[in-house]
């Protein structure tokens, strides 16, 4: 299966930089994966006029196709507005191609809320999934961990958290070839009876399954790599992820300031530069770009709005891996099995 | 007022290290603050037998008093158990001293849940405060920010978040001599109508007051120093704080690994050592040790369970500052004013 050609649709107008990032990323991904075909969705005249040579060549070779979409969803546009009034947007048409079976997945760096709302409306959720979730890999001391939900849902019930756990477990199983991903529920340790009602009830639901549920994890466990999948409500997950980015930025800022302090520290900075670069590579958020909208009847990957070409190419790779592993079907089957198990108990 | 003597009670048995940390921290604090008097609460024979010389001298000079408490609250003991069965614990007696007016504040490195439950039972909350909150300063790019709640409460209502905002604003006003601390509500930016109902309603309540409410802040704003006070539910705050610790530990771990990689990087590590040390000082969690249990009719400071003497001494300083500024009364007055304003609207 991994030998077959794969067609992925790219929302070429989405994100802060639109085609300026999507086109070079597309060229990079095509060069790396000979079986990859891309559909670039957007303002056709604009795209055709600025195709890099490598993309023009790929177009002639039949590996790149342009699909016209006259509208663009704004980064701050309300999702409901985009859904109602932007039916000819590059985002919508890229998702439509997945629905029509003309593309096996789509990637967009556009407005997250609009992408989720449109994908959910066009593709629908899998049977047994109430709400799709946003999932992303993050670096840890031991490798990486998948975290979900990251903001698609707030006020998640225990049943939602259970569904997130199943979806996350399947994705890690598929992408990391990890047969029994350790699933942890994000909780706090300070309360009399620890955690809130939803988390406690979700723990009960997960304990009764064949998932490799390892119990509660706390905020500081995430980066220790204690779990392969960290499950939480979207409000909590979004705050945790953005707070992490904030801390990393602050430390980088302080490090820069300390190395700039005087001639001696500037010299030390030069000597330490290869080490600092190696550190930066290890936590480079671009390597982790490409969040999955899980739980849909189709593969939709969200690239960070401000992603550069390297980061966007990673999002395309994530889409390719999910296509190769047929992630939506795996989720569907796994959920069905687990729910049958539950009824049998 | 700042010239008067101040008596602070220390739970000398609490925390992972008990007297091994509390006694040297006490000696350090007494040396720094000539008007400070301390009551060491715990196993009197054990404490008396291991007083460092400086504390023995201070005891003879009348600046240190021992109060016997035969019991200790365990670090994993259920708060309700501690409250019912440990009435002679060092933690309980330290709080009792505050209640009796024999100490102006108390500090404990013991079990957070038990400390909160006991303090709340013995001291009671201020009028108009439904639930006390745990607040701590954290480093930011521009200085520091007070964050609350950090785990005392989950499922906070809008009214609770409003009360946290008032308490946090008063504390920053008092400690930082900041006349109009910028108060932000922690929220996420991904949702259609951003955030959950509690946060949206709290925003409405705060907009109608004379507090310097600046609106929503996201996880990455915390460490930018965008707000002087960041208000959130205890579940979210606890996850954000622990996640931050996790990221900082991971970066430190990677930095160590990269500097150990080969002889050249080890040399670079030696050259960069002063810079790395300076960085570490700037984010040293010991400098931020001492969380306030706000909203009580008395001052209670929670030291980290694993704090060393330097960190514990910082918690004593936090207590002293809150005593000097009469924080509980300030909160009481401010809340009364704001609630009167609200009725007048």
C-alpha cells in the first residue's frame, strides 16, 4: 500500500503567507516522495503565474494539478461565516476534493476554527465520534508524545475524553508502529479527590478497555515522555501547549540576553553556538508542525498559520503518513471493537 | 508599620525535609530581618536538640520560640483525614497561632490540600470570598506575573474567577507597589465564540469594575508579561504551571546532553558556564517559592514540599511582605468597594 501513488490537496491560499510558503513546501515534498501527487487549490491565475520551475515541471509530468478557488477564508473570519459564505474558498474546495475522493487528504494553514467547522460539515464525523479533536506530536525527553485535544472542544464530557483517547492511541499506533501506546489522562494532583468529575469518569471508562491506559499524568509528566498519548479537554490542552511555547521563548530570550551581556559572554556565545543550534533543532517546532483533525471521515491536517516552507512540508508528510496508514478507518474499527467490549462487560 | 516587630509561625515538620530545611531557612531569615520573630512549631524535643547556634542565640534573645506539636500531617494524607484526626499536628498548631493572634502569618511546606482545608476551617474565608485560591509569582520576560488559582479550586464559576481577580490585583498592588495591576483572564483563541461560559461571564463582570482588566490572555502571553495578574480555574492553572516546569526541565536536560556530546562541546560548556549559571538564576524556581493562600482571614504561605533552605527563606519573605502590607484587610476592603460599585451600576 505504501507503494501506491497518493494525492493530497493543499489549500494554497491559507495561512499568514499563502502561496509564498505552500509552493516551495510543495516542491520540497514532491522531491522527497516520488509517489506523491499534489492538488494546489487557490487563485489559479495567481498560482500558475508564480509556480517555481520544479512545480511547473511536476505539473507537466502530471504530478501537480491546479484547482481554481476564487475566495479565501480570512485568518480572523468567524467559522460560521466561512461555512456559510465562503463555499468557493480554497479551504472549502480542498476539503471538497477529499469528500469527492479526488484527494486522500488535505492540508491547510488557514483559520483553525473555520477548517474544523468546514471539515466537520463536509466530511462528517466517524460513527461513534461526537466531536473531532485536534492532535499534535510534541517533543519530550524520550522522543515525542501525541497530545489531544488542543482546542477544538471545550467542556468535554468523560465520553468525549474516552473518544479522544481511542483516536490518539490509534494514531500513535499507526505513525510510530507502537503496538500499545501508553495513554494518560491529564489531571492535577492537588485536590482532595483528585481531578474533576469528567476526568475521573473518563478514567473509569478507559480502565475497562483493552487500551494501554496508564492512569493520570500531571503537567510535568508531559515532557518526561511518561505517556505516548496525553488526553485532555481542549481548553486545558490549548493552554498547556501555548504556555509551553511561552516558556521556551522566554528561555531562548534570556539565553540570548545573557550571551549578549559583555565581550566575554559574546565570545562564549560563539564557542557555544553549535551546541545552542543542536538544542534548537531538538525542540524546533517546525519539526512538529502538522496537527491532525481526528475523528472525521477523511484526513485533514492543520499547518501552523505562520509556518515556513520547511514546517509546511512536515505537515504534508504527516498527511502522507496518515494516508498510508488509513487512519480514519483504523479509528473506526478500533472504536467499534472497544464499544463492543464495553457492552460485553 | 514596616518598623514593627512581626511574628511568623513556621510548620517546622512539614515538607519533604522538615526541620533540616526549616531551621537553616529560619536562621537565614532572622539574620536578614532584625524585626522578624519566629515561632517554630513541631516536636519540641527534636527541634530543641538540633537548633543551629544562630537559632539558639535568637531563642535566648527572645526572637525564637518553640511550640510543641506531637503530630505531623503526611504528604499524601487526605486533607479530610488531617482535618479530623491531626488536631495536634505542627501544621494545625501553626495555623491556630495565626487564628489566636499570636502570629501574624504562618508558613508550611506540608501537604497543600491539608493546608488549604485546615486553614479554611480554622481561619475562615473573608466576607464575600467563596473559595480561597492559591497564587504564586512566576518569572516573565519583563519581570514577574502573579498567577491564580493554581489548584485549590476546579470548576470555578465566573463569580469565583472575579474574586480571584480581585485578590490577585490587591496582592500585586501591595507587593509590587503597582497602583493598577493589569489583570488578564486566561483563555484560548481557537473557538468560534472564544472560551467557555465561565470565562466569558467573568470577563463581563470584570469589565464593569474599576479594576485594570485588560481582557483575555492566552498561554503564550503569560511569560511575555502581558498581564501582572493572570486569572484562571485551578485545574487550568495547575496544568499550566506544571507544564511550564516540565518544559524548563526538558530544555535544561537537552542543554546538558548537548554540552556532553564530545570534547569540543564539553569545552564549550566550560566557556559558557557563567552564562548558563546566569540564565539558571533568572528562572530559578527557588526565587519564586512561597505561594499565597488568598481569601482567608489570615496569612498562610505554602512553601514547595521539596524546597531547600534558600527557597524556604523566600517563602518566609513572602509572608513578611504580606504582613507588612496587611493583605487580608486590603482584599476585604477592595472587594467591598467593588461589590458596592457593581450594585450601583
